[in-house]
C-alpha cells in the first residue's frame, strides 16, 4: 500500500507538471568531497561504516540566493478562506455555535505563512551531486582544489520509499528567482489536511521553488539534489550497491591516497574500484584512469 500511495502521488505530480526530473536507477551521480580536515574525513569514515551521507543547511551553501524565491503577497480574506477552510469544519462550527475563523485578519495568516517558510528553510538539509566527474571547475570548487576525491553513485542508491522522506531531483536554472505566492506556504500550515492530494501537490511545488531552482550562472554544475528534513533524520542512508567507485584527485598527496585506500579496503566497500584522476593532455578536463580489465574489453 505504501508503494501504491507513492506511485499515485508521483503520477499526479507528473500530470500537473510539478514533478521534478529525477535520475533513473542506473544514472551516474557524482559527489565531490574535500577531505581537507578532521570533519571531512570523519564524514567519509561514517559513510563507509554506516552507509550514510550528511546534508548541508542552506546557509552553509556557497550561493547566497539559496532558498530565496521571490515572495508574492497574494493573501486576501477570500483567498485565505479558500486556502485553509475545511467546509465540514465550518459547518460543524456553525452547528455547535463555535466561533468561525477570522479570515479578515490577513496579517495573522501572513505571519503564519512566512514563519512556516522560515522554519522549513532552516530545517531542510541538502545533498549535492552532479552528472559528471571530469569538470575542472567542480574539482577546483568542491574537491579541495583537486586534492579531494569524487564519489560515483548510481541513482538506485537513493530510491528508498518510506521514512525518512527524501526528494531527489535535478536542479532547474533560470535568469529569475521563482515566484512563490504566500497562499502556497499558508496551505501547508493546516495539519488536518496533510494526507490529502492537494497537500502532496503543494508540498512538492513549494520544495521545487525553494530547493531546486538556481541562477543560470550555476548551470555548469548540472546539479542533482537530495533533500530531507532534519526533524526526521540527521542523515540520508544509501544502498551499498549504489556506490560503485571513488576517484582520487590529481593533486592528492600520496599519503592521503594511501590513507583513503586503506580505509576503503577495510570497509564493506572493499571491492569497489578506486581510481586516479589525471589532467587531460589535450582538453580542459580531468580524466579517470580505469582498470586495465576494462581497457582490454574495449
């Protein structure tokens, strides 16, 4: 039943053009890591030992526009009523003589919507991947100036249905920040509708606006993101067969290479391929040195 509900939600989102483009189970997803200090190596150890990756807060990311759609104040008494009113609840209140909500108090509802956005943006965590391992810019920016490493995952690593809920998708790039009406945020505040179809749709649209939209200047990253709530989990688990190789940076010191290889060989991932990256001799790219057995097959 859980899978059926998930599939039904995804079909609904696709029909409404809200669904994100997502990696297929066999799509390659690359994650650059810096390995430039104790914390970075600690995360690497925990990844090998626990099959877990740890996301970043929006504030810790390097783009100051992260999580900042353009807010449109579309709230009015009539729209507030359509957004949050439950007809059954209104009829029940009238029947029992309970006071009706004051839909004219626009400022209160505006504060609720904005506070919801503030809490959501502070709560969510982001894991960033891309679809290439040969980019000199990505090696420079995210792998400690070529001295870090690049992890090669497959899309199936994170195709986990159930708790905790995580969303995986490609980032869309644009000249303009997405317009986010406050009524959309307000629709998320009502806890009594969290299992209905409109809530699923609104949540997906809100996450798309806030976490999967970036400026065109970042398009070179071809970013794939996984987002999840820190209130549900501090990390995101992946399937062991989803991590297929690790490429060591072309400027990584030999002692660091030996250290990483030793850690991998002493872990459950001892059989995955560990490769060296080399600067291309005739293009502005970074090439991985593959296993000789692959060369023989091709």
